[in-house]
């Protein structure tokens, strides 16, 4: 059980995330087909496979996150590339100079990543986007709790946030063109974001 997120744990996170997205890419694309272009799973799988191919042995978390962000921007199509890319690039800035992130540092770093997504996508909670999973994940973090416990709570909050997008009417992205017809479907970006944070909890648990 990790008490800090160092390069080894973060690398394991990305490997687990890639494995999950590859295993569930058809499901993610199926969700996207209902309210978007139908390629979310395939695009993310391509991006995370490229990430794993490029990882090597980064010197610190900042370099790792920057590599991930730039790779996702360069390989993931549609809106997901810039959004996920911004998420990791902003975390890279926030973690600069740190060799590892403990339970006190991770909330700040994750919040910076989410702020990057918000700035890029101009989305707020309730818009039926990945922010609906990521914002609750940040809110659930408790700097006073053991790291593994707070990551598990954060992942659970992200999953609940993704599930809560089902009745929402999309106000951002391709799904917003559907208006009320976007209700009744989970948001694919929120779903993949929840998968990402579940993978982190597993890597550190």
C-alpha cells in the first residue's frame, strides 16, 4: 500500500488505466455513439497505448505527466485529446520539483488538472461532461486520511459523478446538439475519467 505517489506508482497507474481503457473501449465507444461521434473508446485506447510506448523511465512525476499530456494531445482525436492532455499538463506544472506526492499534495495536484480541463472545455458541473466525475473526485480527497483510503474515496466519488450524468441534458460538446435527447445516457468522458481514477486507486492500494 503506497503512502506516496512516486514515479513507480504513477507509471503503474498509467499501465492499469491503459489496460482498463483497452478492455472497455467498445463500451466507451458505445456510450459515445448514443450522444456523440462513437469513437471515444477507440481514441482513448490509441492515446493511452501511445503513452505506454513512450513512458520509459521518467526522472520525476512532472516529466511523466508532461509526457503523458503531450502524447495524448498528439494521438487522441476529437475533444478528448486536448481535454485529457490539459489535465496531465496542468498536473505536471503543479507537481514541478516533487519526487513524490503524499496525501497532502495530491489534492492540490489533481485540482490543478481539473482546473485545466475546465479552462479548456469551459464546462461546469452539471454540463454532462468529464468535469461531473472529476470535480467530485477532488472534493472527496482528504489530506488527513491515509493516501490509499482517500484515493479509493475519490474514485468512488468519480464513479458516482459519472453515473449522475445519466439524467442530465448536455450543455457542452457534441452531445449538446441533441438537447433533451442527450438525457438517459451516461457521459462517455465522465465514464472514462472515473475509470482513470479507479486505476489510480488500484495502483496505490
